[in-house]
C-alpha cells in the first residue's frame, strides 16, 4: 500500500446497484448522496454529460467531508446515460416515457456510458474517465414492455433498463464491461486508483463475499 493510512471510500451515489458492485468485489464503501440537480448540465455528447455529472457529484460530497488524521478519504462520483438514435437518455420522466423508449429500443442497440470521477482528499488529486459498453436489446413484445414498465424498475435507471434486475431478460448481449451498464466499472476504477498511485487491493476488506476471511494484499 502506497500510504500508511487506511483508505476510506465514499460513494457519491444513491444507486444500490453501484454499492452492491463494490461490495461483491470486497469493497465496503460509505454512501453519501450528492443531491446534484442533473438537469443543470446540458451537452450534446453523452460522454461529456455523464463525466461532468460524475465530477459534480464527487465535488458536492467533498464539500461536506472533512479530512481525518487516521484515514485517507477517496470520493467516487458516477453517472450513467444511454446514447440511442442520436439522443442522450437518462432516467425516464414517467411510465409513458419508459414505454415509448422501449418501443423504439427493442430489437436494436445503444451505447451505455458511465462517467467515473475519483478524488483523493489528500492534495485534491483527481482521476476520471468514461467507460462505454454497447447494449443489444431483445425484440420484446408490447405485453412484455407494459409488464416491465409496470414494475417501476425502468423508471429508476438510466436508459430505462437494467442487466442485473428484471431487465436482464430483455438484453440479448453486450460488448464491453457489464459493470459499465450497472453503473460502475471495476476495471476502470482499478485504473483510476493506479493514476492516484493506489491499488484496488488496498480497498479490500478482511471479509470477502461468502464470509471468507482474507487479508488485504496491498
């Protein structure tokens, strides 16, 4: 480990899927929701939008934290959008919007972009990047769309779909890291940590998934 202090990771996101992704990888983050108004950022490029929102989320949480003498604090902001048919699609406005989206998306493909911004409170160093994954949607029926939208799941996520929930049955395949579609790419997080002279193993806890005891390797 490149720093004597233990690492503390604060996730600036309300997404339970992002938290579960980290936990499954042996990382137990603290969660502090940013409260950023996503409608304030307007841009024509999906990659620029998700990265700027990730920056804003990380910065908003940073302003509410204070450095401590016994921990080195990292803040991770993430945001995801779907690029489809030349449009940028975040969360649907309502059930009607989600239904219309799926009527267009079925049988076709889009690109899910997830912006990541990692900030080290020691010196304010920052590493950031966007992960992008092509998503191929199944040609689902009107009944499947109506039933899926009726569950409420599509209303809570960018692009109106998931791959780690009910929507997984309606995604035929992806080209890229599945974590990007969930909203947090672990391979990208590893690279961002390296940019800050850290290793992802530094964030591992002593209890791995399945309650197997492990020692940090960093």
